[in-house]
């Protein structure tokens, strides 16, 4: 380990100890972690369980299910919970019934997180738990996150950010502790694949999920399928990692056949490759 790596590792460990100090009194009062199956909430859930086993308290991981939550993500969440023996519940989420969510504007995540935190609040009240936390971390402060506004309005804790843990810190600590999600790509909900302003329906979400399954089964690891609507024309845009574009082109016939069968005019490969925030791109 070189000096820079050792320094980063030591700094991350200090933040982890700070996280344990933050979690300890919360667990004593009862803590629910909103567990999405992604890297950040997985690390927070694991850290809380480690602290619970060491110092006692009550912990419950809660995951909501809706058409915007893919089967692949559900399987990842199930494996993680089973692997670490964490007390966990599934709960149906109905954000798609909210027209303010379905119009898919810049506040979509606010309405989604509001639904999530209302569900967590009900679960906390039923069990006599005092605290709710989610996986917002120190790196997220630089992004515009309407979902965090919902967290603030609902008095939801952000222990990772409070401990100054960044995304890099979290992945480093997960690797050090042998957690299988350490290198999992970012995994926002399926609704984020629909371009801003495209009305959200279960069918569109299922189409995106099915096309991403084709890419996954074809050996790709980092990708998004973006759904566009221009007037009456619908098409799919594939964002994939630059080193995986050859794999994507090998799936051309299957992708085009499926797209045509489902009423899409085109399925196109975006030569700019995968990037975060691709669902919000605007032509200038």
C-alpha cells in the first residue's frame, strides 16, 4: 500500500468510527434504514447492523417495491440482507399513483422520497422506533437532490454525510470489509431512465427493465437505457461504458427486433457513452 492509499484508508477508518458513534444512540432508540439496495444504503445498513451487534439496540431495514424497482435490484437487495442476517421488511410503494410524480419533472425524486419517508414513518410509529435514516453521503452535497429536500422536511437522518463519508470512502471501506456491493455501479430507479418530461407508466418502466436485462445478459456491466418521446415518436437511447460498446453492437439484432415489436421507431447507441444525469440532457 503506497503512502497516499494508506492515508486515504486511515481517513476513511476515522470517519467510520465517527459513523459508529452517530449510530449508537440512534439504535438505542430504534432505527429504520431506508434500504434501496444501492451501495450507500447497503453500507449504512451493514454499519448499523455491526454496531447493533456490538452495542445493542433495534434496527430495521425497509425497502419499498413498485414498478420503478427492477427485479435485478430486488435480487441484489435480497442477497445482501440474507448474507448479513439483517432484519428487513418489504413494503409496497404507490408513487406512480401520484400525478405529480408521474409527470416526471425535476421534482420527481422529491415525490418519490416523500412516499418512501411516509412509509418509513408509519413503520417507525408501529414499532415504537424513534429514528429513520437513509444513504445520503458527503459527496451528494455537490448535486441538486430534490429527494434530500424531502428528507429534511421529514427529519430523516443522513449519518453518512454527518460522518463526512464520501462515495470513495464508502467503497473503500466496503472493499476492506469484504462487502460484495463495493464495486456495484450506481443504481437509481427505473423512472430515472425516462427522459425528463416523459410521462411515467408501468409499461414504459417494464420496457426499460427488459432492455437493460438484454444488455446485462449480453455481458455489459455499466449502462442505461433511456426512453425518449418526441411528439408521437418513441425511441430508446443506449448509454454504455466506452469499453463495452463492442458488446452492445453484438446485441444489435435482438435489441432492434424487441424495439420494433414494442412500437419504438429506433434504438440508438449513444457514442458519448454512459454518464450520470443522462436522463436530464437537453439539446442546446
